[in-house]
C-alpha cells in the first residue's frame, strides 16, 4: 500500500483523537525510523521519551523474545520469577523502598492518587473523603477522567465532566503558592520536575528542593511524575537529582520498557505504600513476567551503555548549537539533557509548519501547543548525528 492509502484507511476507520504528521512508519533502529516507502528519518520525539534506549534495542528485544517463549502472564493471583528481581533492581537503582507495578503512565498516576489518599486517612488522620492533592497549572499526567479533571488544558478537559473532586491547582514553579495552598487535609503535591507536554517548562533551580522542604514541614507527600523526565532523559537517571532531593513517591513509565510494551510503576520512598492491603488495588497485566523481563533489560542497557551520561553530554552540545541559530521569530531555546524546546513568537504563525519542513529534510519532530518544537531524540544519539540534525534545523528555522 502507498502512504496515502494507509492514511485514508486510518482516517476512515480510526477515531480521530490524533492529528499525526502524514508519515507512515514501518521500521526503526536506534535513533532512525523508516517509512513504508523506505525514507529514513531521525526520530526527535522518541515516542514522548518511551524509546530513550533507541528503537528496537537488540538486548531488550532478546529479553522480550526469551521471556515470550517461557511465560507471559500469570496474573498476580500467583507469583512469577521476574517480579522480585525487577523490584530489587529498580529499588537499588533509584534508591526506593517499594514498587507498585502498573502498565500505562496514567495508571501509575491513578495508583499514586489512591495510595496517598489512603495514607492521608490511615496515617495522617484526615477526615474521611476530605483528602486534598495539590497539582500545577499546565500539568500533563495522562488522560483518565480523574486526571483530565485536574488539567488546565481546555482541549484535554472540555466535554468530559463531571470530574473527581479533591484537587487544588497552583502555578508551576512557585513554591510559595504551594505553601499557601496547604490545608490540614492536604495529603500530597503532584508535580512534573519539568513540564514536557506544556512545552519543556523548566522551573528555577532549587524549586523541587523548596517543595520537598515544604512537604516535609507539613507532613504531605511529594509525588514526582517522572514518566517523561525520568530514566535518563534530562541527563540524570531521575530529574529530581538535579535538585539533590528524593521524592516520597516517584512515577516512572514510558522508557521503563524502552518502547516494547507498556510498563509503569509507582516507586515509594517511605512506608506510604504499606497502606495498601491485599485486594485494595491491582491490575491484571501489572507486574506480568513479560513486562518485568522487558523492564529489567530496559533499565540494564540504560545504565550499562552509559545512556544517562550521553544524554547530558549530547544534550548540552545540542542545546548550545540550537542557541546559536539566529532568527528574530525564536523566542526561547531551553532544555535539560536531551529534553529540549524551541519556542517561537506568536508572529511566526505556529511551529507545525517547521515540523512539516523538517520532515521533508529527514527529521521527525512534533510541535507542542502551538509555538514550541520539542527535540527529544533517543539517548543513544551521537555527536555526528547531532551535527547532521542541527544543519537541517538551521536550514529550516535559521
Ligand atoms: C506520557 C505521560 C503520562 C501518561 O502516560 P501514558 O502511558 O500515556 O498513560 C503521565 N505523565 C507524564 C509526565 C507523561 O509524559
């Protein structure tokens, strides 16, 4: 089939909840992907950071195939031999105490909301059904009813109510606003270390440290959504390390599987996880042996192949080169590690046009909101390929 035929079929039979670039991909390897006509592109989105390890990483593939030949799903009614090793490895790597495995990122977010609410009632002594969780403006935590209910993006939220109560919204990057919003019923503060979907919004250095101190003072749980920032993307294993803190609860997903399969987890740094009793929460696929084997391999290659350090090095290099591009329509160039945003002024007429032009030159990028392009290639990118990319970016936006 031709690309146009795939696109027509997709539009005819599929829900229209996405507006993808008109490129139909059929193959991936490392930082590269190919469309059905054989055109090759540099992937500058990495499936929103789910393929940090690069497309079709051979060692993750090997682990997946090996496990698929042995055992894929037991349900949690029984134990499996991949779960305990994953728990231990992820706890040692992230300095966590307890793990709750789920599948999608949104499920990890839902799970942490349930957990901190229960902790609030059982440990903190909040009156029944009064728990409050503080979140930030412009957040992105997923697409369930509860989660979109505390989104401030009208496109995510409009038309989907009624919503779950118990959330309070404050400005992002403002620790004072956090302290002001706390009441005796507050149980948690849920925040992204860097807001990815909002357009790579980076708070001032020390923000998370201040939040951590405030949370400690008021006995509330600091919950970091590291589903996008985590697992190397920002040049540290977890973005919280930039501020030298440890959250009480950390959410990981996306790159936890290197793109092979949905795997997410709530990592708990305190005994808060212990409030969950048998039967109170679960997931048929959460913690299945196939997912665990994939996650173990995905974490292993991330560390063993130095991808976190490479993200820092290549991120700094990429960002420096992008900052040298001269165009009066560019408002800001910012980033941490390989999570980079180029923001255009409103007069530029939107970033989508640049993404279309970059595609013609062999780079796949996605605009976020109207005026920002995010550059987030797999963490295995090399200096030569960054040079190759910047040449093309310069030609389109310079
Ligand atoms: C992608 C993402 C989610 C949701 O993950 P899904 O797997 O799409 O449900 C949550 N939080 C952040 C920060 C994300 O980037």
